[in-house]
């Protein structure tokens, strides 16, 4: 699948998630304010954070396809990783921290929380669970269709958000139901704290992945072995002294290799051999669009 086609599919997936989260966030907020449910308010904050993150992801999809220029000669592919990092921060601050606050506030308030409007709140959560599950199914369907291709940070974030949302809504439903059944707010406070811990963990994982990509992460070991094997299979190459790789974006990889040429190659052929190998690598791996070969030990030429 081409990068532009995959981007269109990812954009649709993000828009589906954004539409679902905007509706759900409004419903959860109204239901939470009416019922005073800390678990429902925690889930409302979660949906607001997810909605903001989807806007970040749409910006990432647009900006990452900007062409290379003098200031950014390798293009803007890493924009995806930057906006994914902002999304992780949004999940942590707006979702995780607020959920912890709601849970602790409920515990301090004791059993005096009002339970009026909880039936309506549970109905809102039931609808939210259905909507989140639909969005998650869409993201999973796309992820399965992109096997063999590095998972887009935007798609990975939507998968994490929707998966977390399904679990979070389920926790909120259990907490509110037990609160209704037992009269103890502890169950709902525990649900809010559980949602908070879940969001903090997901934010940490997403943030760590985005950080690694921004710092400069190499390609996966299998692709690296393939690149080394290809270079060693060339008759003109005697030894691959070093191979460095870095992902510059979804469809862009930098490859830099220090190689020793086989004995007997005259100096006039060095440039020709280098160009042929670079072209062959780009043809075989289109994502390797930045290939640099450093010939460190070419034997002296026989020509003048």
C-alpha cells in the first residue's frame, strides 16, 4: 500500500475517532454534572483529552507530508512523532491527572455523594461503550490491513486511545453499578483511580515510543540484516565495516554504510559502483530514500 493511500485510511480512522469522542465527551460531561459521578466525570475528561489528541494527529498527517526544503533537507516525516508525543502528554495531563483528582476527591467526600441521575449516567456509558468499540474496530481493521508496514504513530495512538476508552468505560460502569448497589462511593473512587492509572500507563508507553523516534531510532533488526546481506552480496564489496540507519518518517529511512571494496577495482569505477548500489537499494526498498555509502578502504586504482 502506498504512503498516500495509507494516510487517507488513517485520516478516516482518526476522523471517526474524533467524531465519536466529541459526541461522547459532551454526553459524559452532561451526565457527570447531573449525577455528580466521579467515574463519569473522569471518563468525560478522558474523552475530551482524546478529542484534542485526534486534532493533533490530523495536524501530524498533514504536516508530515510537506516536501523537503533548505531548512529541513530530510523532509518533515518526524512531525508525526512530535504530534504523537503531544498526544501522549495530553492523555497524561487531561485524562490521567484529572481522573486521579476525581478519585481522591470522591474518597475525601466519603459516602455523601449523591446518586441521583446514575441511571441516566449508566445509559450514557453504555452508548459510549458502543461508540468506542465501533471506533476501535475501525482502527483494528486498518492495522490488520497494514501488516508488513511500520504502524503509523497516529494509528497507534488511536488504537491505544480507543482500547483504553473501552476499558475505562467498563471500569466506570462497574464502579457506578457497585456504588448504586452498595451505597459506598469507594467503588466509584476506585474506578476513577483505575482509569487514571490506565491513562498514565498508556501515556507513558506512547510518549516513550515517540521520544525514541524523535531522538532517532534505527530500523528493525530484520530489515537491517537484509540491508547488510544485500551489500555483502555485491561482488564489488569485500566487507561492510558499519551500517547506520534511522527512520526519518513513515516512508523514509536514512541508510549510511562504511564499506571496503574488493581488491582490483580501479578508482575510475568507484563512483559508478557506488551509484549502482545506491540505486539498487532504493529500488528494492523504496523507503530507503536517503542512502550514503562511505568507501573507506578502496584499493588504489590502476588508471592514471
